[in-house]
């Protein structure tokens, strides 16, 4: 998970969902507040897993609804390894 910072998460989001608003997402903005849906959310987390190896448990899915939340989850997960 090395190198998974805000910019890396933003790139993964852009690769997962083709929406112009991704570039202007604020780090703490909830994905659902800007029109992304549960499928977009799942695609984002799958892309994060593919690129960075971060596996988000099903029970933690709703904890990762923003860029900053994904970064924090990744940092916490790295601390558990």
C-alpha cells in the first residue's frame, strides 16, 4: 500500500468512474453527495484494491466514502499488517 496518498486515490477514482466531477472532488466530500452511486463506490474500491492492494472488508465499505476516508483506512490497515 505504499504510495497510497490523496493523489493516488484520486487517480484510482478517475480510472474507476468516468465522471468530470472527479477532478474537483474535495478530499472530505462524500461520494454519494456528488451523484456517485453504490456501483460507482464499489468500482472505486475494486480499483483501489487492484492498484494498491487495499482490501476493504464488506463491513467497512461505508467507512470509505471519500478520498480522505480511503487514505485513512489504508493507513490504519497498514498499521495492522
